[in-house]
């Protein structure tokens, strides 16, 4: 698996889109950190971009790499190599290359700005950690979608729809539900509904770390009482880990039954 992982990783690192992705975050980091006097505002802006863009890029790269390397993958499948070894190597290689572009793109301005000398290092580290989780989650989800359909156009359509649902539509349904059932206690419902969406969960974690949960009103107080504690933070990381592991497990099961 290590050889396939290295091949997928370096194959993507040679792609010009990886450099575009890296340069985008590098320029964004320099602009926000060096032209902004308020670090909290810079982190919030980065959060809003990472929360939306990272899942989208992970989704597109995952499904695109699967379909573009399909012939090479079929050639590997003809060899005495386990299916899991091939696809897990490709998956980890894609996720690592995207994570490296993100971490280096934001980490270089971070180091040059000298944030290691301030308490903002913890907020920034959480931002990069959340971005890493989102990369691994959405690459895994996109690979699941690609494995489920051989039609390239349908695969791209389903992948973008999945991202759109989790990034936009889910929030709309969640807010409408809160308005409709406003007369009922919604504490547990809000917590559970947040856990079912990795993008929302990541956003809440960062907002609470920046200590601006008051902007979220009553719901923010509920989140603060749970996610704001050490126990809540540990539970959140475990849930994000499950968001990685469950699609990988489903991918593994799908590979046993799929006829290539």
C-alpha cells in the first residue's frame, strides 16, 4: 500500500492544480495575517473559507482522481494485489497531498508572522486540524460515490450534490426545524443535528474556541456548555474521526462486492 500511496501522493503533487491550491492559501494567509490588525477576525475569515472550500476541493479531487486513474487502477487490479491496498493507498495519497497544500499554504504565513509567540497558535492549530479532518472526510465520501457509479457525469453530479447538501441545504433544514419547533426543548436536538454534519461541527468548534459563542444566542450557550468543555472537545474529535472511519469502512465493503 505504501508504494501506491507514494505514487498517488507524488502524482497529485506534480499536478498544477495542487500548486494553485497551495498558492491560493499562501496568498490568503499573507493577506489576512499581515493586512489585518485583529487576529480573531483573520481566523474567522479563514474558517469561513476553509469550512466551504476544503470540502469542495476534497470532493472534486477525490472523484476526479478516481475516474481519471480508472484504467491504471484496473491494470493494478489484474496484479496479485489486494483491492483494499490499491484504493486505500490512493485515498490516503489524495488526502495527504491536499492536507499538505493546506498546512504549508497557511503555515508559512503563520510562521513568518510569528504567531508561535502568541496564544493565537491554539486557534490556528485547531483551524488546520479541522481542515485536515475535512480533507480526509470528503475525499472518502467522494470515493464512495465514485465507487457506486461507473457513469462519470453522474458521479460528479452526485458528489457536488453531496457537498452542496452538507455545506448549504443541511443548515437551511436545520434552521427551519428550529423555527417550526421553537416551543419545544431543542437542546439535545441541536447537539445531535450538529454532529450529523462534519462542516457544522467543525464551524462550531472553531467559533467556541474563539469565545464568540454569544453571537449564536441561546443555541450558542447550549453548544458552549457541551462543546466548550474538554469532554465536549474530545467527543467532537471522536465524532470527526468516525466521519473518516465510516466512509472508509463502507468503501472497504463496497470493494469486496464491486465487479470491475
